[in-house]
C-alpha cells in the first residue's frame, strides 16, 4: 500500500510540479505571455486541489480510495491530452490549473494519507514520509526539458498522457483497509487503534475551526506548501534569467527533488520525536534563510546548494502537519481534518507564485519577492515556536467518547 500510494502521488506531483517549469520555458517561445500569467498554472492546481479536498474526503467514504485515485490518474492523462492542443498561453494555464487540480485532489494529501492511516497504527509518520518522497519531482524536470528541446512541448504532453494511461490499471491493486483482505493494520495487535484509524468512525471531541491553533498551523503549513508551488514555477525562469541554459535550470529542480527525498523521511521522524509545531518551525526558519540566499549570486554550485536546501526543508509539510494535527486534536475523521487543512492552505499556493510573478513584472527582478518571503517565514517560525508548540504540548483531557 505504501508503494502504491507513493507511485500515484509521485505521478501527479512529478508530472505537474516537476514539469511545469520546463513547460513554461518551452511555451514562452511560442506564446507571448506575462510571467504572472504563466505563474498561475500551478497556483490554480493548488487552488482546485484545496477547494476539492473536502469533497474528496466525502467521496472516499461513499466510494473507495481506489476509485478516487483511479479517477485522478484518468484526469491527469486528460489534462496532458488537452494541453497538447492549447492555442494560447491562457488556455494552457487554464487546462493545467483545472484538470491538474482535480487530479491532485484525487491523488495527493487526503487519499494517500487516509490509505496509510488505515493500514498503520504504528510508524504512520514514517510511512507517510515515504509516500511523500518526491522522486518524480526530482526525475522529471531534466526528462521534460530534454523532451521539449528535442520534440517540442506538444508531443511531450501527448507522451506523458500515454504513460499515465498505461499506469491506471495499477490502482486496481489498492485495498482501502487491511480487514478487506483478512489482514490487520501494522501495530494493531500491540497498540490500540485511534478512532481515526478507519474513515468515518468515531466522533470529534472538538471542531478544529474553533481553535486558533488550527488556523495558525494552517497558515504556517500553507506558506510552506505555497513555497513548493512558487519555487517549482519560478526557479527555472529565475535560473535562465541568470544566464543558465534550460537544461541546467531544469537540473536544479532535480537537485531539489533529490534533497526532498531525504527531507520527507527525516522531518517525518523528527516530528514524532520533538512534535509537529517545532519541526514545522525549523522548516520555516530554514526557508527564511534560503529565500534571500537565492540572490547571493555565488554561481551554479551555490545555487544548487540553496535549491537542495529548499527541497530538504519543504518536502515533509504533509506528514509534519498531519502529526501536528494528530497532537492538537482528538478527531474521529482523519480525512475530514486533512481536507479542511488542504482547503485552508489553498490560498497560499494560489497567491504566492502569482505575487512573485507580479513583483517580477513590476520591478524586473525577484529581489522584492524573495526578501518578502523571507520575512513571512521568519514570522511563521516565531508563531510556531512560541504559540502553536505551547498549545500542542498542553495536556488534554481524555475524549468524552472514551470516558463513556
């Protein structure tokens, strides 16, 4: 189940976030469009993913995780097929934004984390970290750049659609719950399963939207998630603007994805040890230093090191946030809470890359955007260390349902 969740999640992340930067650089030669318009593609993906997350959580309870993830792969393939016939930049952005958002909602955050939640009582954080390892985010940028350079961006879209369609039957192997095949969740025999182990069971003891700590965690997690959209959109244009070739710029995304493979597991394990708030705070503090470091101008090697720092620092936002919410709230519906988080964090993924593109169009450089992001992350780190962590570590009374 970990392998299947890893494959499906990586397909949508790698084929959208991992290829969008090369596609932006590729289509810029055919369509005259502003950087802010082209920046909106991944922002719309995150927007629709967030808007649809609560509906996906509901669809899982009515249908199954397997069916929802199968639909996601079909929509992802359709996105590439339609994008290949786009007649303008805004059509390409709209197709990727809308259909990519639907596919991401069906394949990222709620379905895979719910699947892991069903199959694991112990080691959930580590398992979720493995699922979120961004392998294809690392592998796809140079592949996409090479294909676009050799064949053009339209044939590359068609080729990616065919690959996704060939992998749709793999989702038939997904089993929603271990008891469906006569098995039990890992650790079920050695530890009592929480109410959230099965989707839809149990009752909430507190509504998360009534807690200030929930909104603080959503904002801080949202800007980390928004960084992934922003850097995936702007890193390649930033590097090509600094004089590097498209292929060299695309390799920076590969470096970022490679570092993220280690960061996802590392921060997931760290969250189990020191808590979700402090772990997320460390990630925000690192990002506050990394944004201005992009402007240091130390050459390609230095830029690659900073890019690796981004990958390491932002790759584990989903498992860390899931750990934080598990510590903050006693809830009977894991999918519901993660759906609310995804919806609440959505505006950051929409606004941050667009804001960076707008500031670039306004000033002619990324200096204002990157320095502004540094201040934003410094404030988020302070909020997590000095407020959310205190709430997370306050002893809470036993759930009313358990007392009954």
